[in-house]
C-alpha cells in the first residue's frame, strides 16, 4: 500500500511539473490515478498469490510430517508385533508338547517369510534348538507293535520312546524349514522341485555339537556353516550345495555322506572328522584350502573328478577303497596317510611341482615325460602313473 501511494503521489507531482493546464492536466492526473490504482490491484494480487503459495507449502509440510509420524508409528507397531510373535514362539519352543513346538517353528517360518530383515534371527533360533542335546530312541520297535499293545513293555519305557520319536519329528521339521528356504532356485529347476521358497541373502548356520537326522541340504547356499562335532545320524546330503566357508571338524558321519558336485568357494575343514559309511565327493570343487588332516574314512571314499586348488591329507586314514580318478590337483599334501587298499589315481593330473609330498610311496608317480593343458586351468599339467613295485605292498603308508 505504501508503494502504491508513493507511486500515485509521484505521478501526480510529475504531471503537475509538466506545465499543462486545463482539461489536459485533469486528464493526465486521472491517468496517473488509474496507473496507481492498477499498481495497487496488481500488487494486491501478487501478495494474495504469495500468501496462497505460503499457505499451501505450510499445509504440504504439515502433511509430510503427519505421514512421517504415521510411518514411524506403523513401523513401531510392526516391530512390536514381530517382537511379540517371536517372543511367544520362543516360549512355545520350550513346551513339553511336541505339537506346540511344531506350531512355534511354523510361526517363526511365517514371520521370516514376511520380514526379510528377521530371517537370520529365525535361522539362528532354529539352529539353537537343534544344538540342544538329543539322543536317538533306545529301542527300535514301532509304537504300534504287538508287544507294546499287549503291555509287555514297561509303560515308562513306552512313554519315553513316544516322546523321543515326537522330538525327532520336531527336529526334522526344523531341518526341513532351513533347507526349504536356503535351497537355490537353479537346483529346484534341475530337480523339478516345487515352487521356490528361497530366501535370498547371506545366511549363516551354527550347528556346533548338534545331532542331525537324515539331513538334506542339497542345492543349498551356505554362506557360513559350522558343523563342528556334529553327529550326522542316518544319511546326509550336500549334493550341489554352495559353501562360502564351512567347518566339519570332529564331525561324525554315521551313514552315507553325499557331497557330489558341491562347491567350496572358501576354506573347508574336515579335520578329525569320521566317515563310518560311504562318502562321495565326486565332481566337487575346492577353491579354498581343503583340510582332511587326521580324517578317518571307514567306508569307500570317492573323490572322482574333484578339483583341488589346495588340499591337505596329513595323517588321514582310508580303511576302505579310495578313488581319486580324473582328479585335478593344483596343490596337495599327502603325509603320513594310511591306505588299507591301494588308492586309485587313474587319469589324475597334477600341476608341475604342486605336490608337497612325493606320490611314489602311495603307489603313483608324476609322469615327467608328459605335459598337457587342461581347459579352465592355467599352466601345464602332468598325469599320475602307477608304480608296479609299490603296488605289490599293502597297506600303504606315507
């Protein structure tokens, strides 16, 4: 308003200074008033637009603030609900009823399905449950047997048997939940499995000292896996599994152990492990250091077509047949190894000067006259050939 009044007075004064008289003066002063009025109207409009824009911006800021508050409130509500579900499930895992423990595991699975940030927590909880002490049933007959029906078996023993069988089912459910969500899509397609339930991400398993029953982690991606002192009851399958790092130190494999086509991208430790049944590592790839020091193989050990970047077999005992056919060895150590049967290195290739201990005492020697190239591997490679004079002696120990 002050600017408008000043503009009008200035125009009125300027017109008066022009020396105009009469009607022309009146006309020009009227024009000056019109200009001042237009300026006032225009200024008022601009000011009104400014006020409108400012008001709208204030409303937008208030709306954004409300949205942020709503998001935080909603997130807090979700976190509280997750915490409540998790706490309730953990409490139910301690129930003395197997059905309640099973329900708790499925509740944890559903929680992890809808909340990716909590998947490692759920996996760790299932692993903690599996680490709890467990012993297989002390009797081998089914609950529905004639002896039990007739009451020939003590009721206490029968109750104990039923509880152990139920706990066994709970543990196998925990194993299946872990396997179902760590099994990679490519393996499911190859084996024509059901719809993928894969949880994408880096997940770690700590099963130290656990008793695992007929474990099947075939095709699973294991970023970090600790199986130290684990008892693998029954068969165990890691066919096509992908390990970033793993540790099986002191593990006991009571049945058949399948590691066919498994990939070990990091270091893998089988030190002091014991394989009571057949073990199959065929077509496996060890890109890190593979330690089989003081490992005992009571059954047949198959390392056919394995690729060893670096391996150590110090003090390893092979009580059954040992097959290393078509193996590719970049670097390996065989020291104080005991073979109850002559090992087989047919069509095996080693990098020049890659073996840290001579193979001759094992019944095989590097053919210095032959050098070949292997697709996917740099440098020259030499085949291993049998030494007849050594093959006549048994057992073999180096």
